[in-house]
C-alpha cells in the first residue's frame, strides 16, 4: 500500500491460512481508544493467522500421510508409471475426513470461543470509535456555525 | 470422538435460493438443463438461513446454493468439480504440500509471488474462476467504502437471492392459507420476512468470517474480502431486522412478528454456533427453513393451523435430501473448516435421513387433502415427482457416491417449486368449502372460517 494512504489496506488471501492480511493505518493524532481498536484488530489477526496456518498445514500433512499409508496398505506405489501421484477416491478419503474432524473438535471449540470474543470486542470498539468521531464532527460543525 | 453430531450449514438457504432461481426457469426449460439456472456467481447461501434466506443457499448460506445450481460457476462447482476430477485434485494437493518457510503474510512481494504460485495451484483445484476476477483478487485493496459499491455489497451480505427464495416460500404459505387474498397484508408480510431474512444472513456472515475464508464456496463474501467493516454489517443487520420485525408485528400480526424474531434468533444464535459443535445443527436448520411458510400462513390467517404446520413440515422434510446430498460433496471443506456435518461424521445416518424424509414428503402430500388444504388431486399429481425424488434418495442411500448425491441435489432444486406450484393449483378454494356439505373435515373448515377476519 502506498505510503501516503490514510486508510487500511487488505491483501489477497494468505497461502497457508486463507485469511486476508490487513495493514492498519495509524494516524498521527490517534486517540487512546482508536489505538486500542487497532491493537485489538492486530491481535485478532495474528491469532487467527497462527491458528489457521497451523491447522491447514496439519490438514495437508495428515492427508498426505493418510494417502501414503493407504496406498502402502494396498500395495501400490506413491507414484504410478507415468510419474503422477496416485490418489484415493472420495469414499476412502471419507474416513480421513471423519477422523480429522473428530480429532480437532476440541481445538475448534476453543478457537470458536476466542474468535467470538475477539469479534465482539473489535466490533464494540469500532462502535465506540465511530460514536466519538461522530460527536467530534458534530461539535466541530456547531463551532463553525457559531463562528 | 463422536461428539460431532450433525451440523447443517445453511445449505437449505442456498438450496432455497437456487430453488427460487430454478423456479423462474422451470416453466420454460426442462430441469435437466441446469445451466439454465444461470445465477450470478454470488454466494448464495449456504443453507444457513434457510428460512429467511432462500436467497442463498446455499448458506449460506448460505449462502452458495445459487452457485451450486450453476455448475459452471467456480465457487459452487468446486465440490462437484472435485467429483469429476478427483485425480486432479489430489495432484494439486501434492503441489501445495511442499511447505515454504513461514513468513509474515504481509511481507509484500514475496508473499505475492507465493500467492501467485498458490493461485496456479488453486486454479486447478478450484476450477473455474474467471481470470479477470482472480487477478483483481490478488491485489492489495484499500479498505475504503465506496458508496456506489454499497448496494452490491449489502446484497451479497444479506444473501439477497436466498432472501428472495425465503420470501417466496413465505408467499407460498400465504397463498395456501384458506382465506381471501389481501394484497396489502401479503406485501407487508413479504417485506417483513425479507428484511428479517437479510438481518439474519448478515449476522451469520458477521459470525463466520474466518471460516468462510477457508471454504471455497464462501470465500468471496464481503466481510471476508474486507469490503465492509463488521460494525457496518451489524448496523445493517439491526436496521433491517428491527423494522422488519416491527413491520410484521404491527403491520401484520404479533404472531408472525414473534415467529420472525424467533427465526432470526434460531438462525443466528442456535444454528450458526451449533454448526461447529454438533450435527444437531442440521435439524435446527431444517426448522429455520420450515418457519417462513408458517409465517406466511399466520400472516394470512392470524393463527397457527394444522395447514401451517403441514406446509412447514413439507419444507422441513425437503431440507434433508437437499442439504445432505449437497454436503456429500463438501466433506473435505467441512472437515478442514471444523464444521460438524452428518456427511462427515455419520455418513450412514446422513443417507438414511435423506431417504427417510423423501418418503415423508409423500406422506405429507397425502395428508394435505385430509386437512382440507388441497383437493385429492394433489397427492395424485405430486406422486410422480415425490416418487422420483424418493427413488433418487434411495439410490443415494444405496450407492453413496458423488453422482447419486448430485442427482438428488439437483432434483431437490426443481422438486420444491414444482411441489408448491402443484399444491397451489390444487388448493381448495374458500368458496368451494362453503358449498361442500359432505367433505370430510367440514367442521374443521367451519372452524377455520370462523377464525377468518
């Protein structure tokens, strides 16, 4: 994002977490409330990024391992004659999906709680900031009208 | 371990949405031509807010279904694309697995390069994404709200297509009520339902941002893309929901308003969190989908009759073959995203429930004339389509593969509009009821008429 910009910029989805990173703009006259909001958003973003990057990586890795072990059990090579990777069909993968979901359920429940907390806090702070800005703008207008 | 019970994404909504879109086309072209349902690639719904959100279905919500109806669209198609090219998908997975060193995701150009890599991998994996859209997607965008973009953004936020579908189910409920048709009441009820639906969908999207970004179907939603701030989404939801419910309570009747508020609550506070906790979400979602026609009926008659419950029951039963068939192809995304869905955790149950409810539809259609909602021609005319969907449900139950799940899903899309249409044409007219002296349930009719305003 350009250096002179006065707004936040959002980027393309991250390769590992699929989340879109945001670069937050900190104005020089940032109030304490606005700083709290920006920090809350940064913290939530970092936490989300950590969780999903790790989770997705684990998924891909475990999926590879599962495919490999299944192919081994069937006596097939990982790559066939043409050099292409051998794959399992959807029904065989279903066991893996079920297993992966149940293994990670607790992790997800914890993450859900954290995410909802972050989300509500950020939105509430946004509301406060918006209110303060609106009042400031009204006060400035009143002053202009009086002058 | 088996704590994961069924989760039901707002597929119903999506389905409804698709259904709606199909509805307009179904009269012209045979349902087989799915490309007919050329819906804009917006996310429908994921079934999320089936009730209110017919719009999307798919939900999401759902919000998504619209995508499903359009096999060519990339987002919806991705589950089915997977069906067709499982080999390709696996190969793609292999390409992605070499893990690059961890880096700050926002370290500009390097990440952009990797994203380009991912993009090419993603292209094969996700199939059709219009090239133009994709390249735009890979750039950094300023998070500034532009007023001319706002209508489009809000439409996507509220899953407008799914909402339209939901409103049409509610209108079906209104139309089937055995009272003379009142236009103002009808319009107020439709508007109120639509607003409530928009509110519920927006809140749903507000809650699900990180999950939506990880699933192919939903990754282009406004909140995921940062086109709108969460605060604005909540304000929009409030500004739709409050007037919507107020309109229903004051302009129609309190019962409809209460049902509307309850449905919003059920969808946002029960279904959405439950999706990630247990498979019971599917049943809750089915109720969410069943309520709009009940709302339409109560808007017309002011009371909860057996007819309303029957109509709700038909929609409730319809949800299962629709959603279960849809979720069969999305198992990978659900598993990775942490959604508890029957298709992932209890596949046998998933298929059994779908079949069970297909058969229940036949039963419910037969009950309709008994309750004097329709004439006896209704179960007879609807028998072929009900038998057909039950047959596909049975095939799905037996074969449990992608092709049977796809067939069942697409069948459900045209089955519902057709069923409702047939029901409407077989509706027992109010005047007819006054004349018939020896129709079974006459006292029931009389009781209903006494209640009429």
